[in-house]
């Protein structure tokens, strides 16, 4: 499990350079999948996990992609043709589908017994939802994705907001620890 965390950190560092939006979306999907896999793997209670830290690394990836959109517009071979928009929509849909998987993993993690505080994870989920909406809005403003993709952004962000409910309790232990008799 430590190797997954190390690979995720290495991946975050390696992908911080400027890239085309389709490459950024592929990297975001890969990072999202790794994050969801790590959260799902921790459900057996074997390893302690810093869920808020893991989500924060994913947020940094989204913010890096948003910064790339802000700084690298002139170097992309961007045509406003239908073909390019469909192509970016397909890659963007793959990325947003993965966000649903991530939110489900966060819900499962929040509803089972855990030993971490709820508030940092709740705040990290809020920041994730904000970053997802900002990235989708920036792509839509640049005409890189269609209106259907914008609707998908709203849906994916709502999934993450719904995951906040699993972490909104004041108590740290939403589940029960089974005692052996």
C-alpha cells in the first residue's frame, strides 16, 4: 500500500508541467483512479489512512490542470471544430466518470469505522468539488468542451458534495468497532 502512495506522489510531481488539455484529463483520470483504489483498499482497516491528505493531492492535480489552461492557451493547436470538441468531450467524460467512483469510495470510507477526524476530510471534499467545478467552467469558457460536458461537470461535482454527507458528523467514529468475544 505504501508503494501506491509513493507512486501517487511521484505521479503528482511528474505531471506538474504544462500539457495539452486532453493529456491533463487523462492524467487526472489516472490520479482519480489511483486515489479511489487507495481509499477502497483501506476499507479493511489494515492501514491507517490520511484521507484528507490524499484528496488534497488530487485537488492539486486539478488546480495544476486549471493553471495550465490559464497559462498555455496559445501553444495548443486549438480549433473550434466539432471533431476536436467531441474528442475532448470523450476524454472529459472518462475523467468525470472516475469522479463518481472517487465519491463512492469516499462515502464508503466515511461510513465505515475510521480513526481520523471528519472535519479535515469534509473540507478536502469541499475543496475537491470547488476545483472540479472551476476546471469544468474554465474548459467550457475556452470552448474545449460542449454543453453536455458542462452538465457532466455539475453532476460530478454534486457526487462529491454528496460524499461530504458521510463525513459531516461531529463524531470521529461513524461506524462501530466489533468486539471479539
